[in-house]
């Protein structure tokens, strides 16, 4: 069934969107949230388990202190208050990947609450997202449905369950309703989750790999006629695990809901699924209200009461956060706001920093990463960090240029060679014979030829138009297959013309 959609422009003209994001992050602890089973990805199914991960009768959970520390790190990085006392709660529901028939979570006593995060959009606009809470919980196992269409349970003939993920520590971060974004709602949603991802990595609580589902977002969207109106009915699209997916979900839901509302219809409060293949969402189940889960405090776990000393110790141990680091690096490197924003958007901050540590200046590092390498990456639809060239190699390349061994044009061939696996820049230069022609004999011949072939240009130069020298460079470079050093060529021309 295909949904009726309003154009995005019309939808944003007529309606005011409200968003709510619930982001789950898997913590990178060694063991699980409540037992000593390994917390690791990719093991043989049902090998990283203990009776506690399986929720067998009679076993007792114990809280992982490191997971609590990581939750506090996240809360502090998000400018939250840290509870002096909080408890876990049982969220009761049945699903085959949840053997206990309840998820151990937190309900009305989250460990972190009342925070905010500044999110910078691609054009530099900063939007502040208010954070309601960040609480601890455990992940469920993973169902795999066999025999149906694209892994859905509908039409499957049997299902398999892997409990390796059961009990993996999670922190769920819930925003307050995000208002006032207007037509930038999809962008704000994606940028918010990207900013969170960068923070998780920077503070060392998770590898935060989206493609592994380490970070997943539930995306709530509603529309209303005017910003002054009460919020409309929302839908919640579950487990979106890419930035593009988050952006598309918001966009699609805005267009879909706008079409329904414009015809006087009502939005059904429900969970929905996102389909990466075509960027659409489809109906899941009607949303349960909190009371259906029959939350109650977990009797098998002691409350968590982090001492203020511990919280302050954690605060002091936090590294520089990404936004602060970017500002600092921009100052050190001397880049303009626009240059720095392009670098951030290209995911090149770390690469340039490492290239600079390998001994080049920032301008030289930026030139290659944001120039030729970025151009090639774009052609291959890859991220910069996926390109098979390292910061150390880029630094070596830049040194070869600075030493006059190669020019910028040859450097591009060197980059191609490195990417093709031909070795480090120095090796590529040797193997491909790319060193600039410094043999003045061959150069002189080329210079003389160019002068003889272009009497009109020579006349201009002699008449004082030095810029005309450029017109002689082309044929000389061609004759030396681009391997001549521009400075040397220029001085040879001057010498030859007696200037
Ligand atoms: P649930 O448990 O049903 O998922 P939560 O309150 O945990 O509900 O989270 C819902 C998310 O959606 C929060 O981020 C909240 O701010 C947001 N939200 C609440 N009401 C609306 C609404 N009408 N439209 C958009 N977002 C909303
Ligand atoms: Mg929720």
C-alpha cells in the first residue's frame, strides 16, 4: 500500500513539525549490564551467555559498575543532572528475544535528567536540543525470521533467536519535544544523532558504529497547524540506524501526516518501521501506553546512589568534547569558519590532525584531504577515512612537494599510486619515475623550443607583460610530461630571454 504524500515544501508551509528522539547506545563495557557474560559483537549465536542473560529462574543480576560510570559520563557530556539515588524498573512485555518477559530498565528514576546539547547544522546554524533524561537499561536478544520477505516476521516459516545481545548495557537518551525547527526538522534530527555519535566516541563509552546497530534512534514526529497549538498525535518510527535514515524518516512522516491532516483525517498513534530501500515508513503496531508495561521497581537489584565525589571524579576525567576540540583546532590551524565547517562535514578533522602530527602544516594537510583525495572519495562514494591512504602518507606526499621533488600535478599521480596499493609516496615516485625533471639539459631544450614556437608571447614578455610567461609554461610542461618544476622553468625562461 503506498501512502498519499504532500510535497515537502507544502507540508512545511502548512504545518509545524514537532520531533522527539529516543537514542539507544550500546555501551562498550567488557561484560554485560547484569552478569559476567562477554559484551561482544559477532560471536557464534548463543555463546556469550550466562543463566542471567537468559533470565533463568532463580538467578540474580548484579549491576555492572563500569556501565553506571559510562551512563554518568554520557549524562555529564549532555549537561544533565546526575541523580543522587535511582532505581531500576521492570518493563513487562513478552517477546521471544526477552526470556524474562520483562526488560530491566529505568522508569521514573533515571540516572541522568534535564540536559541539553547544542547541535550545529551544515551551514553553521546552532540548534539547542533539550534532553529529558538518559537512563540505563539492557538490550534484548535478536530474532532472525527465516523464509519470509526481507527478514520480516510476516510470511516467515520459522524464527531463530540469538541471546548474545541479551543483557548488553544500553543508555537511552530521550529528548524533550523538539520544536521550532520548521522545514529544517529532518536536518536537525540527523545532526543531533550525529553529534551524539561523535560524543559517544570521544568520551570512550561506545564504538558507536551505526552499521552494527550500536546506535539506534526511535524517531517521533507529529504535526500541528501552528506553533501555538498543542502538540498533535505522533508516530514513533523504531530503530533507525543511519543518519540518512533518520533524515528520511522525519521527511517522510511529515509528508505522510500532512496529506492525512489536510484531508481532515486523524493520525494513528502507532509505531512504524523505516525501509532503507525506498526511504518510506510503514505501520507497525498500535502504540502501548506506559501503563500497559506495568512498570515497577526491580526487587532483585539494589538502588544506584552515585556519590558526589565519584560524579566529580568522572567529570574531571572527561576528555575535551568534539565541539570544543573543533574550535580549538580551528584556532591552531588558522582556518576560516567555512573551511573548518567543510572539514567537519567531510569527516576530515581527525585525518588532518594526524597529518599535522606527522609533520606537515595544516594548510598542506587540508589541501590534499579536501582536494584530490576528497574528489576521488566522492567519485567512489566513500568516506575520506575509508580511502586507502594514511595521514602519514599524505604528510610524506606534502614533504615531497615542499622539497621540489614533485609538483602538485605529479602529486595527484602519486596519490593514485598509493591508493592502488603501490606503496608509500616515495616508492610510487621511484616506481613510476615521477620525479620532476631537474636535468636542465632536457629542460633547456624544451624552453628554447617554446620560445621559438611563440614569438608573439615572447614579444609581450619583453614588453613588460610578465604574466604572459604562463603561456609558455603549458608547452614546456607538456614536453616534459608535467615533470618539470615550475620555479626552475620560469627562471630558465627569464635567463633565455636575457631578463
Ligand atoms: P514512549 O515511551 O511512548 O516512547 P517517551 O515519552 O519515552 O514516550 O518518548 C517520546 C518522545 O517523543 C520524547 O522524545 C518526547 O519528547 C517526544 N514527544 C512526545 N510527544 C510528542 C508529540 N506529540 N510529537 C512529537 N514528539 C513527541
Ligand atoms: Mg520510549
